[in-house]
C-alpha cells in the first residue's frame, strides 16, 4: 500500500483577511447583493432592495457591511448612489479561498 500524496504547498493564507471577508458574506442577502452587482456591473440603491426582497433600511445595512469590507464601492451620482463590486477585493477573496 502506498502513501497518500500531498498536494504542493498552497500560497500563504492571510487567515485574518479571509475571515473578515467571509464574515462580510455571512448572510444570504449579502451574497445575493454581491452576486447581483458582479453580474450587472453597477446598480442604484433603489434596485438593490428588489434583489434582497428586504426593506430598504435592512438592505442598506447589508450594503454597509459589504462596503466596510471593501467588497462593494459606492459613488454618488446626483441624488442617487450607484454601487459596484470592487474587483480587487473580490479577486483577493478568490485567491484567499483558493489558498485553503
């Protein structure tokens, strides 16, 4: 019987950073929001409540968590805010998960 082969060593994992990003995604509404923004490119806040099916105030709190984690960016356009995914942070999340 042979030994099990181990995979090559993965890149170093920043466990603290990964935990912070995963914590930001630790709610189905936030995952839906991030997925929607990644697919759409950008979206005004009013449309985001339709994505979550939640009240605007609750959706706002979920958007805040994603913004605080740097996964979502927001820019004021006249009297509305347009949101989009921060591609650098999303790429970092993917790399960190891949390093598990």
